[in-house]
């Protein structure tokens, strides 16, 4: 299958799914009356399922091209930084490329701001607090 579906409501349903709407939301966005069972049934329709897969594949291709373009630009930025002798800019471009390619992951420190509580004691604190909140009348 290639291209939009002949049934406009089916095409709008597929487009809404691609935008991240739930099945029920997409069904209503397409112009149907709310009905979760019919929304689930429509998603299983052979033509609709194929169109959703096609749209997802196109979106993935665009995302890959975008990441590749950004990586190329960062390579160019790094080369320019080297040509002007800016080590900090070289490192920044390299780190940016590593993030774009998913090689670096930002981590969150789970300790409190005054460092008086370690992560396990923070977990205990919030567990105790949830328990106390649930016991309130």
C-alpha cells in the first residue's frame, strides 16, 4: 500500500494514531462517535493497519535522517573548532554528537540537595509519607 487511504475517516484515524492519540481519541478525531470497541476494531482493519505501518516507517526514516544531519553538522562544527584552535568547542561538538547518537545518557542524582539522605533513605521517606497519606481520613 502506498499513499493515503480512500476512506477519509480511516486516513484521519491513521494520522491521529501517528500523532500519538489513543485509539479512542483518534477514532473521535477521525469524525466517528466515541466507541472504544469500534476504535480497536478499526485499528485491526488490514488497510488501516498497513497505512499506520507505512506512516510509522516514513516517520522513522525522517527521524534517522534528522539525526544523521545533526551528526554531520556537529562533525563540521568540530572541524571548524579544530581549525581555529578551540579545544573546548571540539569537545562540545563531540559530546553533542555522542548524545545525538544515543551514546551518552544523562543521569539523575537521587540524593537530597543537602546530601543528608542517601537514595535508599529517600525511598523510605516517600514510602512512609505515602502510607501516612493513605491513612488520613
